[in-house]
C-alpha cells in the first residue's frame, strides 16, 4: 500500500495530537478501509482519504473518511475511536428582511449560526446573507414554518444507515442512539436489533469514554451490532435523531470500519412546498450530505469540522 501523505496537515489550534500522530492514525485508517472492496480502488491511495479532528483536545475524536459519492445519496467509510454525539437538523431559509437572524427569528426556532460552529450554506447558490433557522421547540411543526412569511425553502437533514463492516472479534463498537430510532419502521423490521440492544445494556460499560467527555452519550441507548448488521438513524417526525459511537475497548486489535449510507428523506422532500418562485431558477439543491449546514453536536462549541486534510472528493 502507498502510504506517502502528499498533502500539508492543517493542525487545529489546541490539538492534543502532533503531526506524526495524525499521520499514524491516517495510515491505520487506510489499512482498515483497504480490507473492504467498498473503498479505495487500486488507482487511489491514502491521499484519497479525508482527515478531521472533531474535538481537537480529545485525541480519540480523530476521524478518517473515504467518500465514495455525495449526491442525492451519500456513501462513506468511517474510521474513528469515538464519534461524538450529534444529530441532523432540517434548516429553514428565510428572507432577512422578514427575519434578520440572531434573536429576530420565528417563535420556536433558533438561528443555525448560533449553534453550529463553522456553519456554511450548502453550496454557492444559497445566499450567505439569508437567515438559516432550525426548530428548537419540538411543538413547532415544520409545516407551520413552510407557511410563515418570508420562507424561501428548506434544506432537509439526512437520514443515515450504519453498517458494521469489521468483525467484532477484531474490533468491538458500541453505538449510542436516541430511543426515537427504534420507533422507525426500518429498525422495527430488523429483528436482530432486540438482541443488539440487550448486548449494549450488558456491555456498554466495557467501552472507554475519555474523561474529558465522560457524559457524551448520557440518555442514549447503547447498541452492539454484529458484522454486517445495520442501524438506521432516523425519526418518524423527520426531526433530529441523536447518535454517536465508541470504538475503544480493551480487546480491540485495530480500529473498526463503519459504512454510512445517507440520503434526504424522500417523503419529506415530496411534502415540502415548491421553492419561492423568485429564487427557484437560481438555487441548486443541497446534496445528500449537507453536513456543514445541518449538523448539530452536543459539544457544538468545541467541534472543529474543517478538515485537517481534504479528501479526493469534497464532502
């Protein structure tokens, strides 16, 4: 395998990891991903991977990503010792002359820029000066916002389906997810999830959560999957479904690979009203993984989502 990293590392301020530590992690991640035919064809090497460090002060939150496609559907291979708790929120776009953002927002909403560090519009066709909002009050319906004065359009948050690629005898993973996930029809059809939840309840305390973020997964349900089993990250109300995972276990021989397939929920896209005709011809729809627009993290003020190394494909 070619493991010569040809790109300059952009190490975030306050990082607990030196340059050699990032290179070693990327090489290990490359080795793990290369074990599966889903990733890295022969013409691609380690420089196809993206590298990030979500909480720079916590070394275990380094994240390597192989992005295969990012369109209506997004497919990624992920390697990390710990994926911090986060969810995906629908973003509602309003004319700034009606709601200017900050404290000037519709009741029950919050300015996305106030809770997302590094917030970005999904692409260059979305005006950065528009007001981007998320629902804060669960009693507020997305249908109510669609009818509100000044509404332009909505950027739907993705649903995700995780698959454990690595055999747990080599690397154990404990997923943590909101109880809401188990109300979704997709997960209800997966009979193995009942046993996966039982294993999670019995074994989750065997996994190590770094002391700096020891409460990261409080109130979430632990789930331990077998190789090839899946967990759908979605809520029936199209709202955020909190999740994350820990891959730190004393028996682990290497890091695990998690496959993520994500897409915007088609039922929601079909329901939403046509975009404001003034803007319809100019706006390019968001892709299947509009992470920098729709992500919410429990520790949002500590999260750095800007890549240390950008991968071959922009995600």
